[in-house]
C-alpha cells in the first residue's frame, strides 16, 4: 500500500493507493496531528490495510508552516524506521507542476521557450514561486524556489516571458490575479493540491530526503535571489 500525506497548508490531505484502487480525503483543520492518524486509518482500511501495511509513504516536505511540514515528515520517518516503508518526498511546487504537466506540454508546443510558474501563497502579502521548463519527461525545475513579497513577485512574473501558471487557488483564491496579462492558467481542477497527486508526483519526481523545505530565507538571501532572477529575465 502507498500512503500520500501533506500537512503543509491549512488542509490535511491524504491519499492511499492499494492495488488498482485509490482513495483520498482532505480536511481543513488547524491541529492536523489530531486528525492525521484517524483519517489515515480510515483510508487505509478502505484498501484493506492499516499503517503496518504501508510499503511506501509519499510526503510533501514544503514549503509551508514550520510545524505543519514536520508532521508529515515525522510520520514518514516513523513508518520508515518502524515498518521499513520506503520514503519518497516531494515539494508543493513539484506536485503543482506534475498536475499541470499535460496542459503545460500542450501550451509549450505552441510557446517554445515558455515557462511554467508554480505559485503558492505563504503569509499575508508573501508568496512562493518556482519556474519549470518543459523536458522530455515533463516539467523540470528552471532555478530554485523563492519567497517573495507581492510586488516582487508581480515584477518577476511580468518579465518572465511567455508564461503558464499553476497555482494553489484553494489556499489563495485570488492568486491568479498576480499574473501579467496574457499569461496562461492551469485548469481549476489542478489549481489546488489534489491528494492523489502527492503520490503520483512523489513516485515520478520525488527523492528519499526527509529534509524540510521551509524556504523563508534570511534577508540577504532573499535580496540575492530577487536580484538574480530579475537579472536573468534581462
């Protein structure tokens, strides 16, 4: 059995894959650790198993809330240590890019050189962003992820050239308003983190690391990233 888990945002997201069947659920809750095990148990039971049946655990390692990220990674580490489960972790950027891959590939065929921007709301007027380019096996990262103020993100996107965006509009309904005129958007069905996609993206693009991606950098690192990205667009 394969278990997928994300505790990075305001919603606990879980998915289970057992044989040819798949189950998923999500719940908006602040103290996600309270519901994690009961909800995971119910999903695993639908597939005929429990936590001891998990052979692979796929966890989102960020970015997001400090405490939230640790919940998913702690579960992954525990299943690895106690049950011998294989661990595959993935970022929210990679999940959004994986979900948007079919639409981005079609768009990229008529917009050669265009990029995919994976966008997430952080806190207040701050956002996360990472660019991807079309590769043989789908979207591949084009530079590292960054944490930006709203004005900085608008400036970055406006100079990014042809752009296809995949954003988590479930967490931030107005996030697509940050895009410049003419930018393409992913469909609403993938403009959120789909629980089952955590498993798909982790198996396709994930790694074995349990290192969290908190992303909020020191001020000098943020300024360096902004300057580097703005220079790159020129």
